[in-house]
C-alpha cells in the first residue's frame, strides 16, 4: 500500500523524467505538492493546476480520493502519472486568454490536453514502466473517451501547441490582467509596457495594455511582475507608474537548466 510519502517521491521522480519531454517548448519551472491538510477544500476536480510553468498537484486531495476509491498501487501510480503529465502538457498548450470563462472552450482545452497526455503515455508506455514501476491508468482520472467523443461529436481535434516561452508569458500576462479588471480599489492604468532584460541586454519589450477597455490595478501589476519572474527566472524588477501608464522592467538572470531524459 503506497503511503503519501511514496506518492510524493513517485511524483518527484516522474517530474524529473518527463518535464520538458511532454512539454518541450515550455518546460515547467517548479513542482509544488500540497501537504495533507484537514481544512483544505476537498474536491476531486482540483487534482492539479498549471499556471505559467508552475505545476501544483493537490496530492492531499488526490491521495484521499484514491484511497476512498480503493485503487491498487498500480492504479495509484497510473493516476498520479496521468495527473502530473496532464499538468505538464498544459504548459505547452496554447490557451486563448479571453476564453477562460467559456465552458465549451475549457472542455475543448481539457479534452485536447487529455488526448496529448494519453498519447505521450502510450508512446512511452514501456519505458515509463521500466523507469518508474508498473502502472495502469484508472478511468477516474482521465474520463472516458466515449463521453468525450460524444461531446465532440466525432470531430477531430489537434492539441494546440504554443510556439514559444514568450507567447506563454504574454498569454499569462493577459490572463492575470483579466482577473483584475474588476478590482478597482487601486489606481488603474490603461497603458502598460513590459521590458525584459537578460543580463545587460534588452531581451524583449511588450506593450501589454493599449486599450481603454483593458484596465489593470497597480497591485495587480506588482503581483503580476512577481508572478512572471518567479515562474521564469531569478530577477529584480522596477515598476514606474506615470499617470495612467505603467512601465515595468524585469531584469532576469540566465535561463535555468532543465533535466534531460531519454524519453521521447
Ligand atoms: Zn487540465
């Protein structure tokens, strides 16, 4: 019978092996596993999340649900593998930020992401068993193909892969910005520029807000800059607000090194 600690070790091992393989364009920066917490909300829908290359697995929640369902060790390993691979796969997925509230769109994203995840696991089936132990994927983590194909009525969908880390950052910024459109207790800005330096060199400059319909609170920008930078590289930042325009500069160190594995 696998313990919570066994599951945590298993996830860390698998993460080191498949991060950057299922998600070659945007490798995750950090894996966060939640600790058992009796006060945490229990909802199986929250198995994991991915935001800007941060992957969090709600292991307390998952562990409890797997035990309730009396899964075998093989099924627990398969379930954890699927959940982790699913979140890593999201890192490489192109997400349209302004469709986050559209339930059909979210289903489509989850559906294509599940397909990509299962495809990866299928392709590496033998190697994954060899490296991390035998497993089987329980239906409770991936839903049934039948249900999904019913919803999509036989249409063929292709996993929308993101083209670069830059695109990921821009999408993340739009996403975070949107969350704060309604937070108007802070000064608002209508224009925002983000400059990113790597070492001494200007790496890129983005015009994030150039639209009176998109507003972003001062506090949101601070949080956003912390978030972006924490998720990507070590950094320091400067943020100057001039009237309704924010100039944010992130100074980044060199990109981190990622684990390389033999999985394809
Ligand atoms: Zn998902």
